[in-house]
C-alpha cells in the first residue's frame, strides 16, 4: 500500500485492470489472491484499492455460502 499500512484485522481488496479485463483480488501488503476475473498478465494496474474488516467480510459472505447448500 502506498499511503498507509494495512490496519490490524483488515484485508486489502483491489480491482486490477489487466489486458484481458478487470479482476478482483484479496490479500495484504505483500500477497494477493485473485477472486474473480481474468489473470492480470503482466501485473496490470490497480484501479481501486481499499481495506475491509476480515470479520465483517466473513460474516457478510457466509449467507452466500449457505445459499449454495454449504455450511
């Protein structure tokens, strides 16, 4: 992150623009995992970046998992 460090209990969400289209990534200051979209070959460029509370993310994602029949 350029302006500030990642706050405790937060993860970094990034929208990355790549040659094949945008992708969504989750991670921290040093690593990331592509969640959706094509792989940003050549690294791409970050168009949006923000911090999300880990516990809130898990809590809000859980109903979608249950809707798929998973626990």
